[in-house]
């Protein structure tokens, strides 16, 4: 084993980056503080904090999907790195699907598609390419806290626009407009809403735009 010299810095003295210190996800503070063992033993614990429906037996993979995955694995054609924006065939399939879904929109090309590692990874990419330290994004309240977590980690800020429970959790457009300034880089539109479950009609989405 090599001997550590006096000039080396012990690992416990390494300082975390400013970016890491700015990262705070309030969901973790809630979930990590939960104590399932203290729950009433006579009642079933329903973990509403977990946003993965597959854990509860929903959205099972079809037999066709499983057979296709096994076939691809046996062919050994996808064992290495793929394109950083996603497999070309997958990107082309997504572009074709969304082009055919709504003829009113321009035709999508595979170069318009980026495949991310889950929704959180996609949000990180989308927000990170838009904001610098002087910028802000507008996020819904109530809403998923990760938007603000990502923005603040990049040194930007988040402003909260109000969702009106009396109007099916639609956006309070007058209040939203007061938040927009020269440093606003994006309005995060979560539709269908998490956690409200509301779905905006097309007219309301156009009003937001």
C-alpha cells in the first residue's frame, strides 16, 4: 500500500462544490423523515409519496415487449454506447409518432428528439440549457418541486404562479403575467398536473402561451 504524503489533502477535507450545496429537494426532507414503523399496526400503510405506479403492479410489460427485448439482447447489437441523444431508431420512431398524432404541427425529425434517462433527467437537461445565474423560471404552485431544485442548483431562481382550485386548478393568468420579467427564461407548464391531476383544455393552454 502506498504511503500518503503530507501534501495530500485528506478526503474529509475536500470541500463540496457550490452547485452541490445549492441542491435541495424538499420531497426528500419529507420522505426521509417518515417512520413507517410508528404507523398504526391495524391499518394498511398507503405510501402516497412514491410516484412509481409500476411498484404496485400497474403498467405491466406486454409479452411482445419482453420478447422483443430478449431478442435484441440475444443479437448482441446493443451492448455498447449509443448516440448521446438516444438510439437513432428510437428517436426516429418518436418523431414519426408525434408527427402522425397531430397534423396541425410541423413535421418532426429524429434530430428534434432527445431521449433522456427518465423524466427527472429530461427536466435537468431542459432547464439547464436555458438558465444562467441571473435568470428565473416560472413554476406552478402547487407543483412538483424538482423544477425549482434544478433551477436553483444552476444559480437561477424560480417564481411560483398560482393554480386556482376553484377553476379546476387552471393557471391564474393575471398573477402569472405579473411574474414575467426580462430575466424569465421559461414557464413550466405541467399538464396533466402533478399533483393536482387536472388536464387543461386547449383554449387554456393557448391563453398561457
